[in-house]
C-alpha cells in the first residue's frame, strides 16, 4: 500500500520534494499512483508532469489542481519561470538549429497550457518578469511555424 505523506513529509528543510522512498506496489520510481493517476510526488516531478511535450498533454483537471495547490509551495511567477526553462531544456529550444517538426507538434500544446493558465489565473501574468518569460519561450517556438502563422494572418486579413 502506498505511504501517505503528511505536509511536513512533503517539504523537508533544504528540499522542495518529499524524502526519497523505495517504490512499492502502485508506485513508479517515486510517483505513487492512485487508480492509475499520480497522487503525490516531489514538486519538481509535479512540474514536469505539468509541462507538455510533443506527445503528451496533461489532463485539464491536473492543470487546475496543480496550479491552485502549487501556490502553497512556489510563487506563480517562479513556477512559470521553471515551466519555461523546462520547456526550453526538454525541447532543446536553445539550440541554433531546431527540430522544426518536433517544435510544430510541441508549440500548440504549450500555447494551450498557457491559455488555460491565463484564463484560470489571469493575475499570475501581471508581473513584467512573467511577461518576459512568456515572450522568451513563445519567441523560441514561433519561428518554426512562421509559414502557418503567415497563412493564418493572410487569411484573416483577406490577403
């Protein structure tokens, strides 16, 4: 049976995650599962579960629940910075030559996550630094889809 963590177990001094534990039945590498769904993990693991990839998008219920409860442990601006950094790292958006096909699959999922976040918690995006993180990550994925963006712009403007 998975071990239930108390609030004091989840965050230990000098750590943002729960103490390491051995996986048991129903757990996968430190990620306890409850009816096949993630029930608890370290903050870093939960953030990784929030970040979409080219082949993965988190459930809407998880996005809302995590964004709401994460405020107990991390400021929304810091969370966005970590999400953007993780996106850049995972998708290798800091490379001079990008895998455009991969970014074309990933970009819409990231934009969907950001749209859901801004619609649900618009105040999270009032800080100038937050806008800077958004501009950075969106600016890295936008060049990979410029033909589609230009076609959509032309269609909307009647060109």
